[in-house]
């Protein structure tokens, strides 16, 4: 066994186990910490594949910004996760259907590699000589796969909006600023002129 193959098995095993612990942990803080571990091992796999730019971006952006932001949001927001999990079983059939579809897709991908091992290299874009990894990646993403890249950004935007909508809870006893109400009020509602007689003031 060569050294790169050994590190591949190490990184991939830890990444798969950590990904399972993300959804299996009862404490959401522990789930975020396991997610950070998944990102670190995925960065190691990118380094083994020769994509150093993706590995560094995964560490700097996802671990250093996104995952840490998740951690602070989970720790600072007073979210009752027990009440959010109530009624979760009613969505179980949909989750099972989606899980079966993903499992079939993974089996098809694995089967295609078993039947034809060279199927993955048939659509590979060759890297020209004298161009580094970052420039070659940018040329491929923003020319050949630009529409897929924009679609992935749209999916992430929808996911972010959905997460905000699902976790937004308005407490009844908290005073909030209503800018539209403040702007649309009349002078008679904001100012009251009182005639105070001499000697009867404060």
C-alpha cells in the first residue's frame, strides 16, 4: 500500500464517520464540530487529488467562516430543538423516498465504475501546461460549467432563505421597530399641543 492510498483511506473513513455523526448527534453544537471535521478531511482528499486551491478554500471559507458561524448561531440562539422535532415523523415517508433515490444514484455511479473503470476519465478537461491549478479551475467553472455553477448558487440561496424562515421565531413580549408604521404616521398622531395655564405645570 502506497502512502497516498493510505492517507486516502484515513481521510475518507474519518469523513464518512464524521458525516454520520453530524446527523446522529443529539447536541447541535457537537453536530457542527463534526461538520468541521468533515470539511478538514475533505480538504485532505482534495490535497491528495491535486486540487490545492479547493482544499485551502474549504479550510478558509467553510471551516473558518461558515461552520464557525453555524456554531455561534447554534450556541447563541435560544432555539427549542425539542419542540422543533415534534411532528418530524410525518415527513418520514418523504425522507425515505429521497434517501432511496440518492442510494440508487450512488449505486448507479458505483456500478458504472465497476463495469467501465475508465468512464470517469472520458469527460475530463485537460490542464494546459504552464497554468496553475487555480487558473485552470476558474477557466473550467466560468466557461464550461457556468450555468451549473450559477444553479448551485441559486440552490444555496434558497436553502439559506429556507433556514432563516424555519428558525425565525417572534416572541410576543419583545418590542420591535416597525419602520412603515413610523413613516406613515401623521403629525396629529406624533405631536400633541397642550395649553398649560400659568402655575399649573410641573
